[in-house]
C-alpha cells in the first residue's frame, strides 16, 4: 500500500480522518488528490471526516482475495458522509442481514497481523 494510505488510516484511527473539499466547485473527494476530480482546480482544502455516516450500499463477500481467506463471509459497506464523501470498508459487529440502506454506522479502523490497517464500520449502538 502506498504511504498516503497509511497516513489516511492513521488519521482515522486517531479520530482525525480527513477528506478534501474543492474551494472552486464544492466537490468532495478523498486523499490522495492534487486536483479536484470534478473541475480540475488545485484549490483543495482538508476538512475533518465525520466519525459516522450513512450506508448507501453493501454487499456480502463470500469469495475473496487470499489476504482475506478464512474471514468470509464478511460484508463490505459503502458509507456516505456529509458533503457526499463516500468511503467503503468492512462491516464489524453485524452482518449483511442486520443492516439496511440508510442505517447510520460508525467509522473505525482495525489492525491486521500483516499489512496496513483496514477501514471498518459498525452499527451505531443506540
Ligand atoms: Zn472542483
């Protein structure tokens, strides 16, 4: 994994996750970017990533790459934050049968024996 990913994950783990907001058109994106994907402006400012977002899609994974063998099935969720930032990660403390589109989930990270930490989400505990 490239260094930017390590930084991105470390910031989330520390509760200081960030995303990029375009000063020119308002488009949101995730690091690493030097220019806005929508308008090409280089005026990107870092904003704090909220610690919770809303599930917009999810899928249960039962066949995977070798790195995740022995962990299937697991669920990958796509989560939308304020300003239309979308991030995907593995669902924890729940399965695909427990969640629905529109559910609120909490952003987190999970350390791995090998390689960089994972982005994870878990249901909000009411
Ligand atoms: Zn832009």
